[in-house]
C-alpha cells in the first residue's frame, strides 16, 4: 500500500480531491470552523471545569489540617503520634531545628508514619527582628536538621508566633519555603483543659481550616486530640496534611 492510497482513503484526502467545487469548498470551510470551535471548547473545558469545581469541591470536601508546632520533645510528641496512628489521622509537624537535632528519631518517626515534617526555624525567634542573613540561617539550619533525620527537605515554613512581614515571607520563598500560617488557634500552649481545647477547635473549624496545635508545648493537647478527631469525624471531616 502506497502513501497516495492512504491519503485518498482518509476524509481529509477526499476533501482535498474535491476542493475544486465551490459548494464543497464552503462545506470544507464550515467543517474547519466547526472543528476549530470544538478545539477551542475542548481546550477551555478543563480550566472552566476546574474553576467551577474548585470552590464547590472545597466546600463539600470538608478537609481539616491539624498542625503541631515546637517539637519534637520527649513524651508529648510520642503520645500525639500514638493518638494519630491509632485513629489513622495524618497531620503536619512544624519542627524546631534545635529540637530535631536533640530528637532525630522522633522526626524520623513523624515522617515514617505518614506525616508532613516542615520548618519552624532553629531557635524559635521572632523572624521580623532578624536580618535577611539571620532568617536564612534559622531556616537553613532547620532544613539540615530535618534532612539529617532522613526526612525530605521541607517546602513550608511557619514563622514563630506568626510574626512575619513581606521580607520574612520573601526570604523564606527564596529558600523554596512557602510561608504557612493557620486559621484556627485554640491557644493550647496556655494549657486550658482538654475539653476547652476540643471545643475551641471543633466550634471554629470550617472546610479547609488549618488548626494550630503544639506537641512541643501545651500540656493538655495530647488529651484533647481524641475528642477533636472524634467530633470532627462525626461532622464529616477528613484530615489532610500540608
Ligand atoms: Zn512555635
């Protein structure tokens, strides 16, 4: 079979052969316009669909992200990991580099049990008071401590106390770290009772919420956690990580 036969057997080949007739020429132009319009529709459809589904999916997904800051520490971090493992919940740990150096095995465990391990600076300073070089030192030293525990390089950082400005955010971004704050803060570090922590979280969560909790401080956080997970699950929430 030769190439010419092939071309003649295709619809396009037939169009080409009969293109001398004005009527067929018109039909060809019409077909081209229709095909062109279809291509435009097909090209536009995914993004138009994503735009329509995006907010709807977020509204209906009911996903909440639990985050734990300031660890790892002996005792508390393990207890929190046990609660999460028993209930099949994944979370995000914003670790302090100095603590990660002290307890590398806990950092490894966080990662191995399916959690996200991210950067919460090395010495927990107010980053807005540091020079750019100082901010970089804090973030880089923490990245190194996390990597030394066998965990992939972080891609997010959380400024201590949520203290930030455009400079802090930009320096973080220059190291490939996206600044990540939170939307629900039960102030667990001030040691309210487990039931108070639970109520503050559950009553303030909405789909997509990022909840600020602490494994490195907060004496009652581990005890509040089963209540938080149980009540959010009862409200139809699933748990995601950052
Ligand atoms: Zn902190």
